[in-house]
C-alpha cells in the first residue's frame, strides 16, 4: 500500500452517508447507539492504514473529538496526512501513542501483530486499556499470550465497505470486557456501519466468510453479469454501467426495504417471465449449494490462517 493516496478513501464517506440516510438507518441494528461518545475516551490506533483511517473518519464524523485520538504509524508522510486530514496526534513510536489511552485499537497486518504486541506488552500492562484488534484471523487467546491475560480484549472483523461508512462488523470479547467497554467498542464500529455481537469466537471464521469475504462474492457476480452481457452482444462500457448500477440499486433497495432478499426476489420474478427463466438456470446449477461450499472453504481457511500465527 506504500505511496497510495489513502486519504482519498475517507473523502467518500460523508457523501455516501448523506446520499443514503434511509439505507444506513435501516441497516443499523436497533441495539446500536450511533450517537457520539458522551465523553470522548482517548483512543490510540496502532497502524494508520486504510481501516484505521476509515474508522477515525467515521468517529470524527459522528462527533468524536480529534484531540482524543492518537495514531502510531511508521511512515512520516502518512503521519502528516493523518494529522492534516483529521487533526489527530500522530507518533512514530507505538508506545508513545498508547500513553493515556483508554482504548487501544490494533490496525496492523496480522503477520506483524506478534511483534507489535511484544513492543506494547509492557506499556499496556501499566495502563490496562480496552484492547481492540481488527486483524483477520488473530484469536483472542493469541493476543492474551502475546500481551498478557490481564487485558480486556475485543476481537472485531470489519469489512471493506467500512471505508465508505457501509461496513458490517462482527465483534466478540473475552471475559474481562465490561459493559462500558462493550458499549465503547460498539460505538466505534457502528460509526462505520452495522455491528453484530458474536458469542462464540469460533464463529468469527464464519463472520469472515460472510461479511469479510462477502464483498468479493458480490464483485464476482457483478463481473460475471458484465462479461455475460458482453458475450450476448452489448458493448463493454454499456454492460459494465448497467451491471454496476443494477447491483448498486438492488443492494440499496434491499437495505432500505423491510422485505428479505428472498421476498424481493420473488416480487421481481413474474411467472414464465425472463427473470424466472434465468433463475431456473441458477437453480439447475444449485447456486445455494455452490455458495455454501465456497463459504465453507473460506471458514476453513480462516481457521488455518489463525493456526499459522501460533
Ligand atoms: N482492509 C480490509 O478490508 C480489512 C477488513 C477486515 C480486517 N482488516 C484488518 O485490518 C488490519 C489493517 O488492514 P488495512 O487494510 O488497514 O492495512 P494497511 O492499510 O496496510 O494498514 C496497516 C498500517 O500499519 C502500519 N504499520 C506497519 N508496521 C507497523 C508497526 N510496527 N507499528 C504500527 N504500524 C505499523 C502500516 O504502515 P506501512 O504502510 O508503512 O507499512 C500501515 O499504515 C489488518 O490486520 C487486516 O487484517 C482489514
């Protein structure tokens, strides 16, 4: 990601939220408090990359005080961007960023998580913040092993649409997380989309298979529709525009409707019509079984990736 203009990603966020108020309100869980944090707890982000930027942008857009947010990021130009764009305090040293933090959010790649935890174990032992990890595949017991068993830990699996404020995050906790810490974690991630609590951490691999990897399934379907339209004679640009807008419009309808995907599908499927003809072909190919097989593979791979970090 080195050298990429990460700042551009956040710029999409407020536009998208304002464009789709009904969608977002419908998508957010009833249990989720999307009001700004009452007091502004000090939050330290370790790693100032794509995910951290989207969460910081969402928090500030929901009323969090930029002065309460610190970010540790090794690259000087990225630190300058973060400070300029969000007004947050930035540090080259992870230990400096966590001083005084009530919540430390680990937003580095899974492969370097063990080393980052080794650096942070001592400072975190003293300040005992709520520790949140968004690293794919990193289990709570691994974080406890690397950081010490005394910490309250939230493991979160966000997804890429969090970058435009339309994320879906699954969260689970260890036994040390109290109600106020749970509420804080929920406020952070509900600023960037919807939140669901997962009771059994083993199910986080399923969360990864649904919402973590899910955007790619959706992109694949859009890609397949575009390619098929070209094969059937449409110019590429027309095929792309119609496929993309159709998927966007259908997703937005689904998010703003009280009906399920299944009900909406039935509503647009007239007997003996064109849609029914296409859906019969999907059924002959047993699309449901294929999706189940694909998601089983993703779930299994998630478990393997966690084991590789042991
Ligand atoms: N992106 C997603 O869709 C997504 C979805 C779910 C979960 N996640 C998880 O979110 C985490 C972050 O992903 P991302 O996409 O935001 O990655 P990213 O853009 O690469 O951000 C990671 C950041 O950490 C910085 N970093 C590297 N070494 C560091 C260190 N020792 N201490 C502090 N910061 C350090 C990197 O700086 P340099 O660029 O200089 O190396 C980079 O700015 C990952 O664990 C990933 O599994 C991401």
